């Protein structure tokens, strides 16, 4: 007898406490830098004691790392429409992918800004951030190579070098927009401008044809 689809496991008490720590950290990052946040604050926000905090995370840096890794996975999943060469035109898929990343920065700016501000001086976060960037660079370079191989994109700079330049450009533009820096790309300019640069850099056109 078919028992039907398996029920989704309910989050355990431990899962809920870990989630509460992550939520508290993201909320606090909206008001202060990571260095100003104490473990006591994170524990209190999750309704646990300071010793109990260390059952879930070894440090507040580990909390930020978990937040960044979760957001990176979400951004990567949303970028797959271009990375996996869907049937829509590059104009549509590149814009969709960049728009999804911009939305993550709007919704989770405090976490992503904290990562950018600290990865250069905190080895644990440096490794995470570089892994995130490397993942996007490798997949973008592979896509550029495929597009050139099938004639959809013309020859140009070495694919990995081009991918590095484009990915780091995105990071800097998202970061300065999230900060509200002056000058920086305004919200209405961000996605269209980055999309146009990606399309011209890879396809030498802002309206390349759909995948064959």
C-alpha cells in the first residue's frame, strides 16, 4: 500500500534555536558592526544562555558565516537561469539573474555588507567569501566558453579573467548601492546598467539572440 508522500520533518527545538540566533544576528547587524555585537546579545535574542550559544556556534563570526553561506546558495540558485543556459534570451536571463542578486542585497544588506567589510581581515570569512566568488567565477567562465563554442558569443578576453572582472564588479556595485554611497548606482540604474555591461562584455550586444 502506498503510504503517500513523506511528511516534511518538523524543525527540532535545536533547529529553532539556531534559526533564532541567525535571525538575531541579522537584526543586530542592521544597527551595528559585527565587532560591536556580543555573544550575550545573540544568546539573549534566541532565548538561550551564553554557554548554550556555543552548542550551536563556536563564535559570532561563525554565525555570520552561516548567514553568508545560506544567502550565497540562494543567489546561486537564482542565477542558474543564465548559468544553465535556459531557452530565454541572454538579455532576459542575465537581467533576471542580476535582478535576483540585487533583491538579495536589498533584503539582506546588513549581512552582505558585514561580509564585505570583514572578509579582508578575518581569515574564516575571507575563505567563505572567496569560495562564494570563485563558485560564480567558475560557472560564469564555463558559460562564456560554451557561448563562444556554439557561436552565440564572439571571441574576447580569456573567459575566466572576464568572469572575475564581471563578478567583482557586481559585488562592488551591489555593496556601494546598499551603503547608499555617493556616487553609486541608484536602485533604478543598478540592474539595467550591470545587465548592459555583462551583455556587451560577453555578447558584444545588449540584445543577443536566444539560445539555439
